[in-house]
């Protein structure tokens, strides 16, 4: 049975000091629960200061981005192995902001996923269509392309998490309806079945929804069978709000 996973993508918010305060407050608001998992994706410079606080707690740590080489002359980049050393067990790949602002292609995502998995870290691949692609009925094609190309070098025996984040719902206050999200998640699971060589393997993979998730809209979505949790941006910056989302009655 898939556990529910609640993930906080802080993006470029909460430096080391604010991150420490957040984690202290957040840990006071949640209790361990066998059916749930939490992960925080802080800015990489915040990782080392919050790791000692989260260590041994139910909250895991992740990187927001990485490079696809282990080391070398790549100024400004961070490798999966370095993240692992700082306590990260997840790394986000292909967030729409990385794709749109930094020009990351599916091919780059595939190389990152390969190295992340080889380092024993769980990649969380972000996929999702733009408003224009949805209007032109291209959602399925976009998901197929992003998954098939992004997972080209993925070994299905290694862990994987997917975040469905329709670009038009990110930071806009426009949230997908639960039916829209469930439909996309079902499609993603079908494609994963083809890539991973069977529906059984696909059934083990958590698929999170992301895009303007708030305590008020998360509850209804959680009731849908293929929505396994959330990747939360803005609402994850306040401990109480993220804790409310992460403790929705199941
Ligand atoms: P918002 O929750 O702020 O819309 O951001 C979603 C997101 O991009 C999470 O990765």
C-alpha cells in the first residue's frame, strides 16, 4: 500500500536561520504516523543547518536540483553525492521553474535521474502541461513525452516518485479540480506501467499533485485513489499551514 507523502518545496525561500526555526516549529506540530511521510526541499544552502534538527524525525530532506556529473569544473553546481552527504534522501528533477527559467530539457532530466538513482537517492520527477497545452488537448502527449524521455535511463528496480504539477496551477491560485488531477494521475500511472514493465510496479509509485495546494483544497483531493500526496510551494513556508495539509484525516 502506498503511503501518503507530503512534500514542501521552499524554492528560493528560508535561508539557514529561518529554516531552523521552521523545522523546530513544524516538528512540534506533527506526530509520527505509519501511513504518512514528509519531506522538505529547502534551498541547498539551508540543508546542513536543518539536517541535525530533522535527523531521527519523520521528516526527510531533499535537494531542489542537482547536476548530472559526480564532480569537476561545473561552477555553481551540486552533485547527488554531495546532497547525500548533507542528509538528502530525495532530489527534485524537472520542476517547471527549472524547465522554463533555466531551460532544462527532458534529456537533462534523464541524465540527472540516472545519477541520482545511482547514488541511492530517490528522484522526484516533476511533470505537467502548460495552459496552452491543456487548451490544445495535448496534456496526455506532454505527460507521455516527459515521462518516457525523463525516465529513459531509469532502472525500474530503483525507487521513484512523480509530482504532477500543471504549470498553470503553480503559484497562480488556480488549482486543478480533483477530477482533473485524478485523471492525469491515472494517465501517469498507465504510462509508468509501460515504462516499468507492468502495472504492479506502477502501483507502488507515489504520484503527488502540486499547484496552489492549500489546507482548504487539499482535503477533497486526498480522497481520490491515485492522489498520493502533495508537493506544496507557497503554503509550505508556514509551519502551521504545511502541518495542516500534512495531517489531513485519511
Ligand atoms: P505553489 O504551491 O506555490 O503553487 O507551488 C507549487 C510548486 O511549484 C511546488 O513544487
